[in-house]
C-alpha cells in the first residue's frame, strides 16, 4: 500500500531533491535504500534518485514510511524507518492464542519487550505493525496493557477503537482478573494467603531501570493473593492473583515475602543462582469483559524454561493446570 504525492511547481527536479524538500529530515542514504527496494515509485515504476520529475508526476511512497515521516519533526532521523516484513508478521502470528473481530490475544515469549525504547529494537509493538500490514491493513492494532520484557504470557491487543476504550477502562478500574505462575526460592508458611504491602518507586536506583520498594508510610496500596501449587527441593511453584496493578507488584511482593522469583535480576538475591537465570514468571490467564458484555478468559501455557524446571523435578505442570 502506497501514499501518492503529486508534484506541483517543481518542473525538472531531481527525485531525491523533491523527496528531501518534502521531508528535510530524510538522509540521502535512506532515499537510495527506499528506491532500491521499490518503497518509493514514480508513476508506479521503479526510479533512480537522479530521475527528473515534473509537475503532475505521481510519487508513491510506501504507506508505512509516509505515515512515519509525517510524524517526525524536522531534525535528522537517527534511526532506520522500520519496514514491516513477513518474517515479523509470521512471528507474531505464531504467538496468537485467540483472535476475533475485536481482540487479538498472544502468548508473549519471555525476553520480548512489549514496547520499544532507546536500546530496544525488537518488541511486540513492532511485530504488531508487521502483522497489521500483512494480514489486516484496514485495522489499527492497539496495545492496551503491558508485560515486563522477561515475563511471558497472556497479552491482549485491541483491534478496534471501541475494544481499546473498553479494555482501557477495565485496566484503569482494575476489574480484570489475572492469574500468574511463578517459581520462587524458599517455602512460605502458610502455603496460601494475601501479601498486603504498599509500593512506591525507589529513588536513586542502582540497578538498571525503575524499581519499586515496599513502603508502609508513603507507598500505594498493593495486594496479591498467593497459593503454593507445589514445593520441591527448596523452591515453590506459586499461583498468584494481583488485586491491584502496581508496577512489578508480584516480583516485589514475593521478594519482600522472602520468596524471590528464580531468575529475577532486579529483585532477587544475587547469591541465589540456578539454571539459565531466565525469569520464572508467567501471566497464566486473564479474564476480561468483551464490548458486548461477555466474560472471556484467555489462558497461555508456560514458557519452555519453566516447563523444563518443573520437568527436571518430575512435575508435569498439566496435571495441576
């Protein structure tokens, strides 16, 4: 899909100069690359940067590039504009556990960020752009909540504005019901209960990224119900249900409770090492209300590294699901 621009008041102008005039922040290298890959056409045909364009010629720029360029300011682009490719679209498709006219639900892999950042070039939002471009170009896919990069599990995406508004209200009002699974160090006593510990963002964080801490004086209310599904060696498999939606809530609560999650480099005990050190936290299920009032529950199987940990301890997770 392309966006068309008609040349006006620019007779016998080089194509690359015309493009730069419209988008001053584009580099010559980017223009050359887009011309080679047919992301920019002239009157529907491949063209060289030196081609002279005249009034009424049609310059077609691939829609995704045109849309991104239109949102940029006039400073030089420091990053390559992402061109949705089929590989990324297929990668997203492989994660889908449910799709209808309103919703797209995926099982997000551990290690994949939900959204991009300064040092993040591969993330769910990018894969969604590719999926939308190749499979549903008439829709706009919208993220309505997040999971930490290293947390796997159920992630819900809205396919319509109505669905996005509906879900945003549910997450804001904390009316969704979520279940998480975690494998943690230690064995709590009792084996079930409620962790009620207010949280606040830590100041002067020494570890990477933002961090939360328990603060009974200044923190915001945070509660998590827990139940030990199975204990083995000196570890516990937890079923956790957050009653509030604070940042890193489950990770902080379990660490504060004396049961840091295996592989948690931010809140875990650095002296505790085991296996591949991947975070053993999984968003197992979520229950939401559809736009027509139906209650929908989506469930995702745990990631391979958690399955492997349980299997090595002779536990078949499916028997406890």
